[in-house]
C-alpha cells in the first residue's frame, strides 16, 4: 500500500462530492499536506498527487474541473 493511499482516498472523496477545482481541493487538504515533510511549498503535494492520479487514469480534468474516471 502506498504512503499516499489515504491522501488519494480523501482526494477521490472530495472530487466525488463536488469539490473539483484545484483551489477548493487545496483549501480542504491543508492539514493533510502538513503531514508530508517536504521542502517544497505545501500546495505541491496536492499538485503532484493530482497529476499522478491523472497519469494513472484514475481522474480526468475536463472543462476546468477534476472528475473521478
């Protein structure tokens, strides 16, 4: 199981419940982002996970919004 499994599950839940813009996802994942020790800005964790999930075909970006595939 990936160290991001819980994080990804929360992203899927938020996207399914209508929170599908990057900004709204970022605002709701602030506390989760703090759990990852990173020298990057905290928003980069959300950005990296969204792109990884997109490349894996689990989510899609259509008309300025994220959707679970």
